[in-house]
C-alpha cells in the first residue's frame, strides 16, 4: 500500500489518510502523491471532532446511537 492506514470511498472518489496533521506529515503525503504520479483534484485537512472519535471507537455514527 502506498498510504498505510488509508481508507477509500470509490463512490465519492475520496481517499482518507490519517495523519498527525503536522507540516512534515502533510509534506510527506504530497511528496508520496508526486512519487507515484497521483493527481489530486482537491486536498483538504480535517481535524477530528467528537463525532469522529465516537465513530472510530464504536464503529457507529452518533445518529445510530440515538
């Protein structure tokens, strides 16, 4: 795998790559995209919120828990 720990969504053509969001990690990610000639139409950084933490720990979103 090019991006260990990554998950993809074929429906939305999205790749989620976990990171510590430090600039070195982001730079390494961009370098890896260049290394494998992978073009990205968009790039965004998402800081996890409590809903993301709940999903990661339980495997269910908060709406399903209600």
